[in-house]
């Protein structure tokens, strides 16, 4: 069974956004609409290039993020949420509110 063929809907949903960085990437793109790779990296100073690339690739494969590459020098690549990704923003805002309410002070 490949990663797009999950048994339960919740399994598919969690596979699409699982991981510390994917959720934060979705959140950042929800706030900023469009971001270039370098902007994402600057916004996430603790992420490695390998992890950022892998997370963006997974999010693109699940149809949560779209990638647009411009044929120019230096190369320019932009990332934005798809309609599927935008559907996650209210859920992430609710999670953020839950975190604010319940974290240790």
C-alpha cells in the first residue's frame, strides 16, 4: 500500500501532515500566501535543507502545496497552498488556539 492509499481517512490525513515541520510549513504558507524556498528556510532556522526539501516534496505529492518554478537565473521557485491545503488552515488555527490555552505557563 503506498502512502496515498491509507485504510482510514484519519490515517491519510495524518500521513499528509505528519511531522513537526509540515504543519509549520502549512501554517506559514497560510499566513503568507506565497513563499520562496529561501523565505521558508529563513522562517524555519532550525530545519535542515534536506528536511525542508523532503517536507515540501511530501506536501506537494499530497496536493497540499503547489510548487511553481520559473525558468530564470538564478532559479526562482514559489510555494503556495492549494485549495486542499487551504482547507487545513482553520484546523491549524484551532490547534494553535488549543496550544495557547493548554500549554504550561
